[in-house]
C-alpha cells in the first residue's frame, strides 16, 4: 500500500494594521480628479470612458487621465506626489 502526502499551499498572510478610508469630498464641483491608469488590462479604455462621462455630466469637474510610469506592480511615488499636489481626488483603474 502506498502513502500520499498532501501539502496546504494557502500559507499564512502577514498581520496588517487597518487604515481608515480617505475622507469624502463634500462636492466635486470645481475640483480636479485624477483618473489613474495602473496599466492593468483595459483600465485605460474604461478611464477614457469615465473622463467622457465627467465631461458630459459634470463639466465643472476637471479630470486628468494619468498613466503610472511602469506596470501596476511597481510603485510610482512621483505620480502620487503629483496627485497630492495638484489633485483633490483620484480614481484608480485596475482593469477588468
């Protein structure tokens, strides 16, 4: 009779500290919203459609379509600093 060894591949996630969500803006009127393309499958297409929606339905909102400098797995501090300095809000597109 043979034996079978079974391994559990799930592992154990590290402990993390919860962070609060960013506070909501009271309005988007007159504000700048960055639409951030994280270079994940088709997020650029979706964000371009979202930008067109804002232009049609909320023309007082300025939108900036911004691609991160590399793939979504690589941090892009320069882009985050730009958003902090020039934007009021950001929507990150992560694909489908």
